[in-house]
C-alpha cells in the first residue's frame, strides 16, 4: 500500500510522520470499506428493486432491533479504537523529549524568525541536525499564525498572547517547507520558510559560521543586558537577597506560592506574564507595585530575559 | 388545479410584501436564498479561476481574500442556514402537520424582513471596502484589519435574530398545531429534523450574537476582550465562535437529512426503516453537537485533555449519523424504486454525504488532524457535507415539492442530464481537494507551490461542469413556470398531508381539517401482480 501512501501524503520526514501515517492509512482503508459497502448496497438495491423489475418483494420489516444494535455498536467499537490511536499520537506530539534542542520561533506578518540558543537569528530559514529532537517555542508579534510542516505532519498555532510549542525529530537529511496555516492577511500564502535537515557536523559548522556573522549576542547575554538596562536589578537580585521583589535566583521551573494561596510553576508563560502583566499573579509576601513592561520590550528581548532568568540557578 | 390558490387568490406587490401566509413567505425566502446562492456561486467560480495557476491569474491577493470571505459568509449565513428551514420548511411544515399556518405568522414575516435587512448589510460591505477576515472572523486579525468588518458583524447579528425567530416559530408550531390524531410518532421525519434544528437555532444562535457584538465593541470602543494588545485572549474568540458555529453545522445538515427521510420512502414505496431510530438520532445529534466545538481547535494551543474529550465526543456524533445512513439504505430493500429527480438527488446525497461523513473520521482523530487541520482536506470535507449533503438534499426537496409549490411539473429528461453533470462536476472539484489537503496544501492560499497545480486544474475544470449542471437546473425549473399549471395534487404518491391538498394549495391549505389515523409512510400494500413487478411505470 506504500504507493497509495505516496500518492496521498508527502514523503515521511520525521519520527512523528512514521507514527501518524499508519493511522492515516488505516482510516483510508476503513472509510474506503464503508463507502464501498454503502455505495454497493445502494447500487444493488436500485438495480434489483427498480420500479417494474420482476422480483419477489414480499413485506420487508420496518425495523429490526438486532440489526440496528449491530450497526450502532460495530461503528462505536471502531471509533473508540480510532479515538485512542489518535490520542496516543497527539500526546507524543505534545511532549518534547527532555534533551531537545530549543529554537525560538517568532511569527510576524509575513515572515518567520528563528533564534538559536547562541544568539544566531535567521529569517525564513532553519537548519537543524538530523536525528535530534528539536523543540520550538513560538510566539507571534501580531495576529495568529500557524507553523505547519507537511513533511513532518506537525502543526501548531502561533499566538500573540502566549508561547506555544512544537517538537520534531527529522529522520533523514533533506529540505522541508514550512507553511503558515492560519490565515493572516494579504501575504498569508507567502509566509513560507525552509527547514534544512543536515548532519550534526554540518549543523555545527553552520552554527559557528552563522554565529560569527550574526547580529547581536547570545540570547542569555542579551538577557543580562536587558536586565541591567531596564532596571530589573533595582528590585530583583540574582543572589537570593530579598529586595522590593522576589530574587530571580533559582526561580525558573520551581513552584511559586501566590498571595491568593495558589501555587504555580514559574515556567516561560508565568515569567512572560509577570513581565508584561505583573499584577496578574502576585507572589505571596510582596506588594503589587511592579510596572508593566508591555510595549517596552520586544519579543526578542523578553525571550532573552527569560533565557537569562533560566540561567540563574 | 382549478380555482384560487395561494399564488392567485391575491395579486400585486403589496399582497406579497405584507403577506402572513407561510407559503408566500416560504416562496419569498426561496427566491432570496437562491439569489444569495447565485452570488456565492459566482464568487466560488472566481476563486476557482484564480487558483488555476500558482500565482496571479485574474485578481490581486486582497481581492482574492475578500472573495473567499464573502463566498463563505454568503453561503453560510445567507444560503445554507435559511435555505431548507426558512424556504422549504416554511412552505411545507404547516402542510405536513395539517395546520393552516405557522404558530406566529407575524413573527414569520418579521424573520423574513430581518433576513433581507441582514443580507443587504452584508452585501453593502462589498461596496464599503469589503471584508477580508474569512467567514470565521478570527481575532486579533479581525480586530486589526480595516474594511467593513463592523457592518458585517452587525449583519450577522441581525441574521441571527432572523434565524431565532424561525426556530421559535417552528417549535411552537410543532407542539401546538398538529392535526387531530397526529401524535409525535405520526409526524413525518422532516418535521423531526426541522424541530431538532429549531432547538439548536434558539439555543446556539444567541452565543453567536454575543460573540459578534463583543467583537464590535472591541473594534469600535477598544474594549479589550479578544485582542492581547488590549489585554484580551484571541483564543477565547475561537471558543465563543465555535460554540455557535459547530452546532450551526447541524443547523445546516439536519434539515437536509430530514428531506432525505421523506424522499427515500416515497420513491421506494416502503415505510422508512427504523422511524424511531432516525427521529431520535436527530435529537441525539442536536444534543451532542453542543459539546464538540473544541475539535476546531486541536492545534490552537488548548490543553491535551480538552482536545481528547472533544475528540471523543466528536466520534460519538458519528454514530447517529451512521445509523441514519444505514436506515436510508435499508429502506430501499425490497422497495419499488422510482428514479425520478427527487430520488436521484436523494441517492446522490447518500453517496456524497457518506464521503463527507467518513472523512470526518480523519479530522476527528487527534494525531491525523494535526496534519490535516486548515488544509484543503478540511475544505473538501465540509463541502462534501455542506454542498454534497445539504445542498444536494435541498435540490432533492426542491424537485420533490416544486409541483406542490408552483403547480408545475419540470422536464424529467433535463433534470437527469443536469443531475449527471452536477455529480461529475462536484466530485471532480472536491475529490481533488482531499488529495491536495493531505499532501499539505493549506486553505485560504492565494499563491501556492507549483507541485499542487495539476490538482487545482482538475478542481477548477470540475467547477465548470458543476456550474453548467446548476445553470441547466435553473433553466428547466424556471421554464416550467411559464407553462400552464399541470401538476396533480399528488404526483409522487406520497402519504403525508401536503399531498392531500391541491397543487398549489389554497391559501388556507386544507378544505377541511385533516384527521390523521396512520403513520406518514404507511403505503397501501402492492397488489399481487405489482408485488412481483413493482408499480406500473
């Protein structure tokens, strides 16, 4: 059946494609069978029982409980199987492996910007090593976009309000198209990028060469700059000292007790919210005095700041 | 055939504009919705023409974006939602129940005028800058883009009330105006379908009204609800929008299923198989339809748990839908199948709706939908359900009740030619789109990668064949109106009450109040000779 698969879907470029295509092909077979059943019976009845045909008709039943139960329960059982199969794949697509290489994605009308951990920024071109899980942490600067790689069978909306993430592991070197799948205006269909899947060595060389010509600093160094320039150091220490606000030391990934008794994990979205909308969640024991940095910081600077905070272990 | 009927008893424009007769209101709705369909269809042809080549063919990107937005909005809000309930339903529901009119005739007329007002507002947007948000109005794009979005959201608000008024009317009519002896299980299945539709209309439509009103407030007064720049949440809009718009899918398809449940028994001369299963499955679909909106949002960033629950509930809707299809097929077993135009369209519905429904399994399945979401696969899927399903069922109903509505028979020969063209054209247009979609072609694309061009060409050529079939249909139906009335009271041998009055019916529908003492599909037994040979042709 691989000829049929090749006809219906693009070549498999990721581990997830290998996971989801069998379900896709199972559905092709199953729905094909049911369509032929319905069409076949309909055609047969029309031919055999057409008006004027000489065939014994008798009195057919107007209902048949056993038959009706059967044709309710068999589809029910089948959809339960499809449901669990689909959930399984969805969960594995939702949970990136711990050792994934993290790349930031910024969608804006109408281009994709990629930020590597070493500060390298590229536009509409991503280079990743083969056989290595890649985690994308994505944000939009304007409207909703959607990061879609048909060859990897992955897609995730990119929101202007919070980070969404996506991961993949490319299984062979090659080139894949990234398409914007959420309508975003005039040049929506031109919001394309390319993913080059290369060997580990080639990736490393590119990264080093690219870093040399790249603009700006590594993310976490940029973050330190932001931390100092925007005056965060006035209220948030790096060494655990209690100032006006909580210290940033060791805060990332840890539970935080809030003034209303809730306990939240200080993840990227929590930090982002605390920078842009500081009054949303007040840490227990502190006053709600921090001003918002909405509009002051670019997405790149917020990313950098969070990256910097992450490093304050 | 002789004497006054609802068309001839009163004459003049005023007698139409101020009529309270459900039949006349139904006819006005029919012409209005058909006009809307024509406009939406012209836009569809322009869209397909533009997509003939991977880059610019005849219009620029802004025009293309406005064209597909208006195509979707017209087809959904001005055609599919009102077409079967408000046009055909208005005409036949009181007749099927043996009633003189609907429960609230003035509300019925008000509903029509709201429809006209909403339609004019929506169309006025074309000359006041157009709208390029897509018919789904996703925020924050829709809060930031220019154009006539405010006008269109108000139009949708007004149209919502038109829809609610119709729903209220039909529920009251079904409860209170059934002829003596017509208990719930002697109601024709069309009534069950329209009744389930009306329930969704009055429960879900207010949410749409609220949603577009909030969008309006945000755009006009800067109230931050959906736009993150104002502190809003754009995904909240999607939840609100689909909370209406998914049940609305069933507002669109249940009336279509209801027509098929009438046509197949009459043209098979067999009682419907599993009456109660079909009736209850309509209600079951209506109920579950409120709990599946999140399946439009698997990749929107909603939680995995939420997606899983929505996926499961989505699969549950598949069961009553499948049950209906099996029942329709089983009804033909040992029947005497008469392949007249209504039945040809009913069978076409069975095949196309089967494809539309079965491809829904791909999209309901979480892992597969991640790949297919927002691609042409989705476009093809909902066109198979909405056009292959609802619109083809509408054609079945239109051909079925045309003689009753206008007292004329149409050309059976031309209807077959047109049906063949519609079938071939439709499948060429949209089967190609399934393959495009699963190969990774996103929807709402003005330019596309060259590798998709061959499939786009197939689809565009298909749309020409489809359009030709529909033009022929319009031709022979309109031509029939120029003839002298020639339709008998009961041309198809139907057993429901509308066939017991003349064609077209008198203004008050029935000379005497009909009394019902049997089910809607209790056909007289075939004679011994007929039993073997079917009815004589």
